[in-house]
C-alpha cells in the first residue's frame, strides 16, 4: 500500500470499510508522530506582557461577575416574547454536533475512496483530509475540554437556586443544571469562527455574526451568565488556535513562519479537484 501524507491509497478493489479503516489509522499515526518542526518553548513561558494580560482578563471577569451577571440575567428574563422565541430557534445551532457529524462523515467518506493512480490526485486528496481533520479537531477538542471543565467547576445556571446567584458553585457535582461555566455553545461557536475563518477568510464576517448570535442567545434564554459565555468564547478561540499550531508543527496544512506564526498552505484549486473527480470515475 502507498502512503501519501498519511493517507493510505490502498488497492482500488479493497472493500470500502477496509480502505476507510486503514486510512483513518494512517491519519491518526501521522497526527501523533513527533513534530517535524522543533517547537520553541519561548511562547509557553510567561512573559511580563502575558502576565499583565492574564491579570487584566481575570479582573474583567471578576468585575462582570460582581456587577453584571445577576443584573443582565434578570433583565433577560423580562425580554419581549418575540425576541426570546427568535433566540430560542437559533441557539441549538451552537451545538457541536451540527459541525462534527458532517465533518466526521466527510472524513470517513474521503478515507473510503478507491486508490488514486495519479500522484497529484493523491496529494490533493491528502490535503482535503488534512483540512477536514483540522476543522473536526479544532471544534471537538475545545468542546471536550469544556464538557469536562464545566462539570468540575459546578457553577449553577441562572435561577437554578431560585434566584440569580452568580456565586453558587458545587464543584464536581456533575449535573447539567450546575454546568454553567464555561458555556459549551459559546465554545463551539467561537471555535467554528477561528477554524473555518482560518481556512475561509472571506467567510469571517458571517462567522463572527453567527458566533455572537449564539453567545447572546445563551444569556437571553437565561441558560448562562455573561461570564459563562465570555469564558466559553475564550476557550473556543484559544483551543482552535492551539490545534492550528499543533498542525503547523507537524506541517499538516500549515507551517510556522520565521515569526513563529502559523501560515496556511495553499488549498487545492478547483482544477485539481476536478482532476481528482476524473481519476475516481476512471475505470
């Protein structure tokens, strides 16, 4: 079997499930191999600027928690019915499943494709799988982290205790009504903004509107406090950026420039995609 950038282009006559399994295993192996670029530890060390930013962010969260969390939650409970209905219809689009299921199925479909004899077509297919894999992990990993973290923190959602009490915490309780901080919907929305916005820069304005609508919807529906959604947005952004950096260190779809910033490799052109389609349809 021929390995192309982690994509196993096994025999064309092999069962689709065997091709799919082999390619998924090959892709995971490539993802877990040692980084091809030696990472610098400087970006992990706490610099004075980073410490100042962290302290400012902590102060921001404390101010919002003390002065705004309860008040905005009470105000949200008095919103017009039509506004609540509007946000109630769109808030579910902040669930990760809307993105992870299509991306996961698309990845498996690409992995199950028959062997391509053209070297260029093999590289195009590998590039597509890398990009789909990046989108999947950039959304899934921050979401998984928040799913665990919010249940460890155990912050009560608004009105769970009978009133808006932003200081009601029951750590390690592992109950949905005590899983307010951070917001999972906001994490997903802002991870989507960063991940898709990285690959499709022209879509950033639409993605930004989507992310903020999801963020606002969680407060309007009194499912979260403002600090919950702000923390979720922060985790979604940082998580997606860390996944992008990991891919860059492995030279999978991205590379690190001299400035240490990840840069995206050019994606497959429409002409290349048509060439892959022709190869797949060839007898």
